[in-house]
C-alpha cells in the first residue's frame, strides 16, 4: 500500500515580509519577532509593533494601525530613528483616516522635524492623505524660512550657516580668510620693501619681486571677490529654495588663470 505525501506549505504574512524587507536594519540575527496575534496585547518590541501596524494597514484596519504605531512614535518602545519615522508615518495616516486630524497634523509635523525630506508614497497612500501631508510639509518649510533673515545672505559665509549649509559655509569662509590673509601679507611685504625714492629693496634689487607680489595681491583680491559674490548668490538661492529641494546647485570654479560660477538644474 502506497503512502501519499501531503505537501505542507508555510504561509508568512505579506505585511511581515514587506516590513522586514523594507527595513533590513530593524531585525538583528538574534532578534525574533514575538507573536502579536492578540490585538489587545502591547507588542514587546518596536519591530513587532511595526509588523502589526503594517499588517493592519494592509487589511485596512486603521484603528489597529494607530494602536500599533503609537508606542513607537511616542517613545514608549525603544526604537531606532528609522523605526520611529516609520511609526510616525503609520500613525499620521491612521489618525487622519479615523478622523483625528489634529493628531495626524502633530504626527506628520514631528516626522518632518526628524526628516525634512520625508514623503508619502502616492502609489500606496490615499490621495487625500498625501494632499494633507503635502500641505503640512509646505507649512513646515514656510515656518523654517520665516525663522531666517534675508540680510545674512549678504554676509557670506554667515548666510550659508544660517541656511543650514554648514559644510559650504566652512568652505566659503575658508577661501575668504585665505584670500584676505594673502592679500594683506603681500601688501605688507611690498610696503616693507618700499623706499622714499620709489624703489624696492636695497638699490632697487626687489623690483621684480615687488611686481610678483602685486600679481599675488590682485589675484587674492579677485579670489576674495569671487568667493563673496558666490556666497551671496548661493545664500539667496538656498534661502528661497525648500530644504528638501536639491534640483539645482551653484558651484564656484577656480582654475589657473581665472574662475567662474556654474549653475546646474
């Protein structure tokens, strides 16, 4: 008598695979998600809470999405920055779709404070939620811009630091300091060589050196002017551009015999 083999298939919730695949840093090799079958039981870890929130979102249970995401979003469960950002995204969506608009506003505002470049995926999020989030994002950008003062853009690198471009601020400031120091040093050396009869050095022996110093002096003045103009233009461009918009950039080019500005879109 032949024995029939009955195939056994293991089904894994799609939401679990999506959450784990989307954020490989959530689970470590020694971390196994605890069972969270009981919706009334608080998930023991941030990873388990986000698995539950993703599963509830997939099935359209927005109340369960809110309950699962809230402990991570509010810091009750220890979590990484990425996990908390995902929880705030779930929480904001769930609160909006359960008619708790003020709570959704707060959740999305906190998400944007953590990550100004955050977006909602329009292919998986209802259009009214995306529109609500974009409105909050524009308000966030407007408040951030209102906290800055335009006048600082005329004093590079202060404008760069004020606009949040710290690295660029140090570069512009460094170029300005070096150019100014070179200009002053060459002028002082040239002045020390100058005599009353309008000669340079003993018996005029420093005439050629003085002409070379003049070239260095005027070159440094040109570099200083270019750095200033670049700093002003860059500060104004970034003052009027949202923090998450990187579609254009202004680059200063300095090369032997000249320099210039390059604006890319």
